[in-house]
C-alpha cells in the first residue's frame, strides 16, 4: 500500500467514524432546521453522499468537524434552493 493510499484510507475512515458518531445529533438538528422529518432524512442522506465522495477535499483531519459543517451547510443550501423553484 502506498503512502498516498494509506493517507486516503485513513482520511476516509476518519470521515466515516465522524458521520457514524454524529448521526443522531445531525438528524435532530436537521429535523429542527427543516421542520420536516422526511426532508431531514433526505438532506442527511445527501450530506453523507457528499461527505463520503468529497473526503479528499479534507486536507487537515484536525479540521474535520469544521469541514463537515461546511459540507452540511452546502447541502442545506442546495435543499432550500431546490425547494424555492
């Protein structure tokens, strides 16, 4: 396994663990923010997809929580834009 691959695997695993650990908190936050359980589930799923497919954008694992917050804000904004049409 190359260093790059090991680094990529470690970063991906860190994102996966953070998503698992924060699942309930994120879901509760989204239910309050969106005021709709179905929308909260949809946005949470989109958030997971985006975080897991863009984890290479995370350059510093010490900033994982902040990076996840940015990704979540982006997904929420996408949701509101889509519903404004």
